[in-house]
C-alpha cells in the first residue's frame, strides 16, 4: 500500500476519503430510485435520518453549515418530496422538518450503502486497524480548531513583497 506523500496533508487525506465514501453513498441512493438529488442534499438528509423532526437551525448546526445554506437545501428537498415541514407543537412560530415517505426510502438506501462502506473499510484494514481508525477519527472529531488570528491569517496568505 502506498504511503501518503509529504504534499498530502492529513485534512486533504480525510477530505479525499470522505469524498470517495460520500460519492458511493450518493450513487447507492440514486440507484435505489432517488432522483433530483445532489450530494449536498445529504447534509440535511443525514441529520434527519439520525434524528427526525429537527428545526432548521439544529440541522444546520449539526451539519456544520450556515442556516441560510441549509434553508436552501431543505426548501429544495421539500419541493422534491423528500422532506416536509410541520408546526412545532412547543412553539407555533417554529417549524420542524421531517423525512417524507420518499425521504425515508432514500435514507434506508443510504444507510445500507454506509453499512457496505463500513464492511469494505474493515475488510481493507482488518478488524483491529478498523477499530483503531474509528477510535482515532472519534478523537480527531473532538479537536477544536484554534481561533484564527489576524496575524496567522496574514501569514498564510501569499505575499509578493516577501
């Protein structure tokens, strides 16, 4: 197995691996009959498959997205019949978002694709390294990025005067 090159940063490797897995899940959902979806729709669908009936701001927070961007995805998914909005019984001014029947079918197809991806990864790495990978990713997920400072941002920018 080739070792990653020095030019491949860990975030790049993580993003590349995520993109490969995400594309496989998207293809499986499309093959199961989901039409009109884009990979970005998975940001909303995944959160609602985990916990249905969330408010838009909660979906956006959990997906790491701006509420405005998530709102556009949700609007599109509602118009396509994958999601539905319903009045929040605890606050009539708010709406909760739920998977519609078509959304449930798509979520099930995606969950099956996730299970297949898990099996492939475990087969590739072996059970011990697979569990170690999961532990390491969980630890990485707990990291908090240091706040950006004006100095660090300026240092990261290419500057022709140096």
